[in-house]
C-alpha cells in the first residue's frame, strides 16, 4: 500500500545553522526520509551553511551560493541561527541578519504559526484544561510589510516615528492565502485589525472584504486586535484562521504559541508566491547545544507543515502530527517538557519514537484501507 506519486521529486535545501539547529534539523531529515519511503516520493537534499557558522567560514552569514540554492529549491528547511559568539558583530554580519535577508529575498510574505493543543501536554499550559481542549487554529501574519518596513522611520532627541503602510497588493495576496488555507480547514477567517483608530487598518479591512467575495464558502469576521488578544486566552477554540498584519501578528502569534506549551513544540512556515521556508520557532539554544537535550518536535511539526503546504501531501502531514501526539501520549519527554512520571529522553530517542509511531500509524491506516 502506498500513497503519493512515485514520479514526484522535491528538492529541499537544508540550512541547519547554529547551536541546536543542526540537532533538530538532523531529526527533521530522518522524519522526511521516513515519509519519502512510505509515501513513495523522492526527496533530494542539499545542505548549506547559514548564520554564525557561515560567517566563520565565508565572512558573511548568508552567501550568494546559499541564496541561489534556496532559489533553486522546492522548499527550504531551517534549524536556527545565532549565539553569544556573534552578538558583538555589526548588524549586517549578525547571524539573525541572514534570516531577514532570506525572508525578503524569497518574498516570504506570509508567516503561519499553528496553535494546537496536544492532549498529553494540556496540563502543562498556564490555561485551564476546559478552556484549551480542542484548540486548533493558525495565525497568518503578514511578514514583509507594515510598520516594520515602512518609511519614514527614525528618532531624534525630541521625537521617534515609524510608518504603518500597506498596499492593495500586499493585503490582497495574504487575504487570498488565508481564504485558501481556510478552505482546507474549518472555513472560518477572523481578520484582526485596529480599524477603529488606524486608517491603514480601515484600508486593510476594506481589501480583505473585497477579496472575500471570491471565497463565499469561507466565513469572514473582523476583530480589533485588543479584543483578539483577550479572546485567544479567554476562548481559543472559537478560532480557525486568524489573518493579521506584521505588528499585530508578531504579538498574537506569541500569545497563541505559548498557550499551547513550550518553545520546543512550536513549528512555523513562511510562504510566498514561489518559495517556502519551514523552521521551528525557537532559537539556537546555546545553553543546551551539543548535549542531546534539544526537543526535536517543533522541527518535526515544521516538516508536517512542509508536506502540507509545499507538497500538498496532507495525509503525510496528518500522520506526522499523529505520530507526535502518540509519542507524547506514551509519556516520552525531552527535558524542556518533562514532568514527573514521564520518561526523560534524548533528541535522538524522541526522534526514534516519532518514527516508530509514524510507521505504526501508517501500517494501521494502510491496513484499514486494504480491508475496506
Ligand atoms: P532560544 O529559543 O534559543 O532559547 C530560549 C530557551 O528555550 C533556552 O533556555 C533554550 O534552552 C530553550 N529551548 C529553545 N528551544 C528548545 C528546544 N528545541 N528544546 C529544548 N529547549 C529549547 O532563545 P534565546 O536563548 O533567546 O536565543 C539564543 C540565540 O538564538 C540568539 O542568538 C538568538 O538571536 C537566536 N534566535 C534565533 C532564532 C531563529 O533562528 N529563528 C529565533 C530566536 C532566537
């Protein structure tokens, strides 16, 4: 029994980066290979340096060759960059500058972060179980426009200023992305703005409603950002897809991420019209690098997002997600999510367990199809 199309070949550029970046990327690649074997697709990998390790070798955190490899890819997978060794470098040479340059160069205008509750971790959240149970939504944040990029910007002794600006094209393309993604989910988009105070938000709202006319099967509502922040912690179950601008999304995606548990659990995708980049939300964690303590689940869930959004292999993504859920249900925990009575495991042991569960679920489901 096999799913997928054996003719399908995907080129994935791996950018492990610094610190635990290489440890979690190694875990992610093992899961990608398991998917490829089971779902009958061919994955071709090309590994490149980025961040501090690239600076050490080439004197820049992002070389033209690495960027070109990303342009030639079907998807990019990134571990993490940065570390104390490179903190004092000038801004443009810092490892983190490579990320901003990469996102801009690849035109990755949408950042997607899921907020999904794993039943096995529900008690480690700061919110009540009854509030959290069944929570499963995503935050779509506009990533290459808005106040973080607007001009004029600056400050002097008496004044500081920034510009929040959106063009029609910028709002239209992310609104389309939100409605399309919602069509594959529960078909509900909440567009978050501050239209009662900001003209740019009124403009955002108008365009989102215009685009919505092309997606009548999706329900659209508007919410002010202050209310949205409150609603995410009051009743997160009400959301399916939250669509919002760069600044509001920066804040809301962190709130949404943290209600569901640890930093080591949070995946992300950054998508544009031609390219896509998948990465765990966490950084290079220099405090635990090289100690086999890194939680690989954020990276592994980022792999699920890659199969879903870049390769349209929703079934593979579902099996990965279920394998993560089953691993947690069997009480395997890395140090960051450990609680009494659970089994403390290394990065590789956790990865092995996810792969075992993946194969188990795949076989169960293949048998189910076979016996129909
Ligand atoms: P961090 O995310 O690296 O670590 C914060 C804390 O969470 C640490 O205690 C770390 O041990 C823990 N942690 C993070 N990921 C974990 C995982 N997978 N498993 C277990 N524990 C985990 O954030 P930081 O310490 O503020 O930053 C360290 C470096 O990473 C800095 O140079 C920062 O600029 C960089 N950074 C990079 C990215 C990125 O590459 N996208 C994101 C954030 C920070």
